[in-house]
């Protein structure tokens, strides 16, 4: 291991203090407008090259690898979006080597970047649907038994199974059980763990890499003190040396050739924190969130989700829509991560200030109970596939009001981020039920094939 836990940060700070004449990009030349420009560099001599690392970036990524206990960990300066595309590409390379099909079994609550990857990589998608406890758009809890039954009837193993855990509401899948099923059927398990980078550092580690997943992405910026865009691609010890050797190329295939060194430095700096204070800080966070949950449930709020860093309120039983409750929170400068008619999602981390917890407790504990709201979100329709996501997303399209979309084929996913989970999938024929679902989640216009 390197002599320092932060080799990249050390290099950039030394460079910033050297008064060197910057005859390279970026164009600000280190002169301060926003305050961080002296630390914003490019791949100059000594700074290494992200997707061909041999120096300080290789050292830094190896430190992250050892901290997470993986076979290989790579940095992303473009969030989990880049890592998702790369790990799907790696799974398809592995399938080609092993003679498997180019089909990915995927939970239906996949992020829309999964669809863009399907368009770019031209693989087939076999959708997995959740159990009867799922409600609305955001959850798709695939059980090991259901996955086993699905895989058992396929003529050949798929390239991979792809699940999202934790999901946007904080529900966590049984990754260990899903991994066992996948490996017994001779396929890989890929996990979009964008919301769970911290899970390895709990007293009992429950990161997908600890539980048997083969490839996994983390959005470090979601739960760690990392700049927006910082992420990881993890490869497990089950992955072959040959496939590991392809990982940088898989990232480079989809990545910018100008990665942000500010984001990379934040990933590098996080290594020292993860190695030293993070576990103790997570224990303290657990105590604070447990106390908050206790206070809110005592007041009558319904909470859902399993993972620690999300507080997800389902407010309709208390008489509020998610939108109405979010409006109250925002009026008190408590800004949610996400809200829709049914939920308000609040994200915490060890960096959440104590006065945030006290303000949140005070506001939610003083909301008066109202008459319960009984309307439920629409059941997501299972739509007929007319063409592949690749054909739909790369074909001429027009944008029209959703009420004019019945019988038309969806082109681009009609969903914002967050939550970036498509109601309908590119290539599917839209029905009255689909249009009704669009209306429920506030989508007024739709991209459809000409």
C-alpha cells in the first residue's frame, strides 16, 4: 500500500503550491473565480491517467480496493451511470466468452441509465417483477425463489441478473440469496448499489461485495463525503483475471477523456476517512436515526425502508400526500432528496448536523394528524414490447401530450432524475393504463416513435 492514504490529494496540493506556469488545460489556469481552481488540474505529467493508471491514481484505487475488500475497484468521475454501463459491458464480454446469451434479467425498477446501456450495447432485456408488497414505481423486490424459478425455465443462462439494492425508498434485497441462485445457475449477479456505498463499513458489513455480488456500482457522493459525480466500480474475487484486465477499457469506452480531478481528489480524500473515522461515525449516525425513527413512529408517522441512511416517510396514512408534506418541510428549510404523491425520501449521512435532526423531529412531531388519504398509486402496466430499447431510443421520434400517446411506441424514457425509474420502457406500446400512470406522476409530455 502507498505510504499515504491520499496520494492524489498530496500531489495536487504540492502542484498548487509550486507556482508552476500552467501551459495546459483547464483554461482558468488556476486563477480563482469560485475558490477551488488551484486544485483543478488535468492529466499532466505525474498526475496519472484515470483509465490507464500506473502511478498515484493506481495507488489510490488500490487503497479503495483494499478498504472495500474487492478484487478490483475503479473510480468513476461520472457517478454510477458510467459504472453501470461498464459493468454491463463486462458481463456481456463474459457471456461471449462462456457462450451465454446476450440477455440481462433486470428488476423493473432499474435506473434509466440501464436503458441507455441497452441501447448502446444492444442486449436483450428480460424484466423481473417484484412481489405483491411492492407499491408504485420505486420498488421491485425480487425474491430468490422467484429468480430461481425464472432462471430454471430459460434454455441457456443469461449474461447476468441485474438488481437495484438499496432502492430509492431504502428497501434492501437479500443479495446473498440472490447471489447463490445466480451462481448455481451459472450466471453473474450485478447490483446497482448507488445508494449503499457505506454498507461495507457497518459493524456487520452488508455491501453487495460482501454478500456475493459479482460486479457492483456505488455512487460515493450519495452517502460519503465525496463531490457529486464520484463513484466506484467494484469487481469481486469471483471475476476472472482476464475480465479484470478489461475493466479500465470498459470504463474508458463510455467515459469522458477529461475526468474531473476535483471529483477524483474527493474520492482519494475519502479513503483516509473510510480507513479511520467512518465506522465510528456510522455508529453515532445509527443512534441518531434510531432516535428520530422512534420519535416519528410514536407521533404516528409511517416509515418504510430497511437501510440506515434513508428516512422514507409514507405520509398518506397520516393525512398528507408526499407533495404536501414536502412543502411543509421545505418551508422550514428542510430540503428532501425526493418526493412524490406517496413518499418523502430524506437522506442522512454522518455529516448531517445535529440541528438538522432536531429541526426534523420538531417539524414532523408537531404536524397534526389529518383524515387518512386512501388512494393508492396505480399498478404499473405490463406493456407489449414492439421493438428493442436500442431501436426505440435511436429512431426518429416526436414529443406529444401523454393523452395522445395511446397506441404509440415509447422512444425516450419519460422520467426525471430523481427518481429516474421509467414508468414505461423504450420500445413498449403505450396503453390507457400507462397514460394514467404518467398522469399520476406528473408527466405531461411523452417521446414516441414517428
